[in-house]
């Protein structure tokens, strides 16, 4: 029998209480419940002992999660893994760090969404007293989770991006705001003659350097510490930025693109990898990520026309937009 479509009221109730689920997932991640269950079903009592929690309350958390297919309760009252619970194991590329990050700093900032809507300013700064990337540079544990969350959240985009976009002809690729280096690693592994430069803030570059060396790329990839608001490193014939431009206001993006414009050679390519907002009512994750950008760093997702105007103002021409099977596209520009 076909499932009955929820009524508007039921749909709304599900959405209004959406944070109950996201906080329950966050607590499951924080207690590393998936890691504790992955080798075999466990009772709430056993899990409570390992996590120093109250057994009855932990049982209620697990029962609620099992009702949405995150863990499943067997006849002996033990909880076992499900495909969604598997995604919460703390490992490279999983959703563990995403659940950790979203349920903490993000959740607290979203609690002040009204402030952002009233002022147009990031609620994060209002709650934490400083901009998100400044705060992260002073909080290494959270910064490590942020890096891992970027890989978990945007990870599938990397393969899709390198399959869809042809990097042939690029000798040196500068990954501006390259984060932990996973994107550059994937591009350099596919394009074996290419050299790379990863440019990011000092603390981030230290973490990236180790990852690039572990991937066997130390001889082909340089890391440079600095701020894209101060300068862009010369030496590239393509400048890539994935999920950088959406973090910032139009004025800040103009500064970043301006620094790249100063060092990019005439034949160079500008590669911005972002979601491109489509008009009107169609559902698109980008429309929600856009709100996240408002609340956290104070940036925005943009339409094709907005990218074209931003490029033109900074001395670039938007050449083409190459879609990928994921939400992101490669927005290619060239200096004019
Ligand atoms: C959303 S992450 C994207 C990371 C990476 N490009 C990816 O796609 O996974 C934004 C990155 O911008 C970096 N960043 C923020 N402010 C910066 C600045 N002023 N100069 C250079 N990098 C900066 C952060 O450290 C972080 O690695």
C-alpha cells in the first residue's frame, strides 16, 4: 500500500521539531555510540557504562533514534547498527564530525537566526564574540572537527568535481583556502604531472602539510601560510577555491579575487567551486546552505548572474559553468 502523504500540519510538525532529531544525533556522535556498537549489539546499560551516562535516559535516546532508523533495537533490548548509524562512526569522510559540528557551534548560532535576519550580520559573532575562522584558530580541537566535517559534508563533491572538470593543461594549481588538503590531493593524484600550492591560514597549513606528505605529495605540493585578504601566492596558472567565496560578503570576495587577479597570468584560470542558486521555488540544498552562510561566516550562496557580476567587477570573465553530479558546479573564469 502506498504511504499516505503527510498532511500540511504533520509536515510542519516534523519540520518544527527537526532540531530534536539533530540534537539526538549530535549527542549520539558526542558519545561515539556508533563506534561502541559497531562490533556487535549492546544494551543501553552496557553503553551507559562506557559513556558514563544515565542508563534509562540513554535507552530513551537510543529508542527515539531507532524509530528513525539510526540504530535498531532487537528483541533482547540491545541496539545494533543500521546503514545510517554506520555513517556516524568516527572515521575519515564519515558524518561523525558533521554531526559534532552542526549540533554545537552551528546549533548555538542558528538559535540566534533572528539576530541575523534583523541585522544581516552573522549570529556566530554575536554568540561567540568573534568571526568563526578567528574563533576556530583559537580552538584547535573544534578546528580539527571543522576540517573533518568539511571532508564528511563535501567529500563526495571532490570525485564528482575531478570527473566533471578537465584540469588538463594546468601546470601549477593553487588551492586558495585549501583546508586539510583532501581536494588538492585528489586533483594531484589524478593529474600526475601537475604541481600544487595549498594556501590557507597558518594553523590549517600545518595540518594540511602532514596530510599531503602522508599522501606522498610532499615533492609536488608546497604549502604557503597566509591570508587571502592580504595576498594570493604567485606561481599558479590556475587558482581554485572550493567553498571559499560563499563564506564572504561581496566586498570581501572582491578583495580576495583582486589579490588573485594581481598574480594570475594572462592565460590563467579561476576555478570557483560552489553551488549555484536556481530561481524560484525549486528545493535546493544551496538555499539552506545560504542561510547557514548568513548565520556563520556572514557569506552567501549566489546565482549565475551574481557570479558573472562579481567576476566582471574583479577583472575576470565568467567563461562557463561546469555542472557536476553533486550540488556544486565549477564556475570557470579567465582574466580580462
Ligand atoms: C569552508 S572551508 C573550505 C576548505 C576546502 N577548500 C574544502 O573545500 O574542503 C574554508 C577554508 O578557508 C580558510 N580560510 C578562512 N579564512 C582564510 C583567510 N583569511 N585566508 C586563507 N584561508 C582562509 C579556512 O581555514 C578553511 O580551510
